[in-house]
C-alpha cells in the first residue's frame, strides 16, 4: 500500500536508527522501513516485505558497510530465538542505544529536554545473568527438543545452551533432553495433548547458590519419577529443591494449580543487599539479581531517607523494594494487587525481622487514597508499575495529596515519559533519570526517576 516502495523490491539503504525492539530503521523518501538485524550507520541490501500506509518491513539480505560496533552474536541460535534482540551489537553500544532511547522519549513525550538522563548502569559481565529459566520441552520426529520459543510463535528453537541463563540450567536442560527417552519418559506434544514433561524450570539463589528445579508434568503420577530425581541430583549436585507442578490442561499457561515436593526443601533463599528472600516454585522474583541491587540502590539514593520518613511502595510485588527501603525509613507501606505476593512480602518481612513494613493487597489506586482518607501522611512515594505505567487514578491521587518526593521505577520508558508529563503539569519537577540495564542483550531498559515538588 505504498507508492514509494513495493513488496519484493530490492534496495540498498542506509540505516538511521534502531527501534525499541531492536530493528534497524531506514527511510526511503521519508517512508520508514523496519529491518530486523540491521544496525544504525550500516549500508544494507534489503528485500521489501509487507508495506502499510505509514511504514513497512524489509528483510536484510546483505550488510554492505558494517557499523563499527557490530559484533558476531555469540549464541548460535540468536537469529532464530526470540529471547535476545541485541547480541549483534557490542555491549557498550547497547548501553548507549538504551540511553538514547530513554533520552528520545523524555524529550518527545515528557517534553523535558533539560532533565538529565544519565548513562545506563550496565553489567561488568553481561552474560549468564538470569536466575530463572522456564524451558519448554516437546517431541519432534522421535526426538526430544527443548529451548526457547521463536518470537510470537510456539515453535521451540532447540538448543543445549543459553548463554544468558546459568550453567546449571544448561546442564539440566541438555541432560534431561538427551537422557529422558532412555528412562522411558516422553515430552509433551501441544497439538496432540499427550506426553509427560511440559516444562523444566530452574531457579537459582545467586547469593546462596541454592537451586530449585521444577518439573511441570501432564499428570501427577509417572513411573520414572525417582529416576528423574536421581538424574537431576547426579547432574547438578547443588540442587537443593526438586518440585513437581501438575498441569493437566490443554493450555499454553505454564503452571497448573498443584505443586508438590519431590526432594529437598520446598523453597530456596536469595539475598538482595542484606535482605533475604524466600522463593517458592511460582513466586515472582526479579530475574537479574546483580542489577536488581543496582536498581534498588538507585531508588534508595533518590528517596534520600534519613530514618524519619513514612514511605509508600506502590506495585510492591513480594515487597522487595519495601524491605530494602524499610532499613532506612521510619515506616514503609507496600501495596500490590496479587494477594499471594502480599503473603510472600509479609513472610519475607518476618524472615528478616523487619517490623516497620506493612502490606496490603489491592489496587494501588484504591488502597492509597484509603490510607490518606484514614489520615496517614507520607513523605516519599515509590512506584514500580507494570509496562502500562501508573493508573490515571493513582496519578490524580498523587497530585491531590502531594507527597514531597516521588521515585518512579519503570520498565517502560514510553509510559514513564507520559506519566512524568502528567506529574510535571501537576507541579512536580523531575530532577534526574538513571537508566539501569536489567536485561543485557535484550532491548529492554529500566529507569529510576526522581521527582520533587
Ligand atoms: N516492585 C516489585 C514488582 C514490580 S512489577 C519488584 O521490584 O519486584 C509490578 C507489580 O505491579 C506486579 O507485581 C503486579 O502484580 C502489580 N500490579 C499491577 N497492577 C497493579 C495495581 N493496579 N495496583 C497494585 N499493584 C499492581
């Protein structure tokens, strides 16, 4: 539907930009084409694919002039697997790219060109950082395959190695795959809804080294159970917990309702800073513990607590930020919509002997106004919303009650920028923004913004 370029045209273009999901962008007479795999500064030969009114897509045929920061993607399935988007860009350039991405939306959407966006805090070693792997298993032509889904599909890209997950997860994934048929255990086939092993989940406590393995199976009973437990313990003796989750349904949701213990403990422990967290098979926990400490450290720095403040932690999950801040505040009030997460938060407070943190289950935009209505006063409000950003009603509440400081932790720069504009219009001033790289090799970036009245 474009008159400038047509499907199947072969062109040579210069790439100008990179989208937030890692595609190169080139313009032909102002008409943008998205080219996965191409990098800014490159001259590339492309074949035009689908074209829409305002933009189109193209396939990269050849890189004629390489960007100086292009690198060989170290993972052998990078170009098929949907897990990472930026392995072909040097790590330093990834960080610059993410800073630019934040800068752009802060200028364009928040209209705050004078607010400093600092350089992204990255990792020393941006590999093998994930503490949790959820690995689908299936049968293909008489063999077991396991790995990760191709973007937006249910096709498993078969691999024995994933260099952003732990070595133990690699070991378990590949050994199970290659040895399970010999034990008489088969993998789940989605279409036919048969076969036993659906997913392998591996979680590791970075600070403690404790490892949990969860086998998600179609049925509760299977004759090879003990043999699989023995195999897991032989391959990775550091495993401290083996769990089974039963998911009998024809669904692509990973977990079923029932979880049972097969061997060892039912939880593992990890630490962020000095705070311990208990992690069970299904509990939510940040996946990059090294950078989580950097992220929360930044939130704590921007909160500027002296010990006398009462703080709100909105969208608190299992209370990770609350318990981190609680050490330096008078009181912390956490609110989160998932009741199970609030149970975890309370247990974690107890585990650490933290007595100045209070948690309530409910929507932040409902619960926070009710706290104010009871006459409570708050000095600092920390928010860490999901990708869609803060609920409008929560922003209205902030502008109504005006805590003197807001620390906004965000996993989506676009909605952060939108919300900053609303808070600015209501009288807040954004002081600084610090991006943190929680997901090296992917195109995601987290930010912490500091606002004062
Ligand atoms: N701060 C936590 C979790 C952040 S993820 C951490 O760092 O680990 C965002 C959380 O917001 C999720 O746990 C999600 O369940 C919760 N959430 C989503 N909508 C919400 C709402 N309207 N009110 C309160 N919590 C909400």
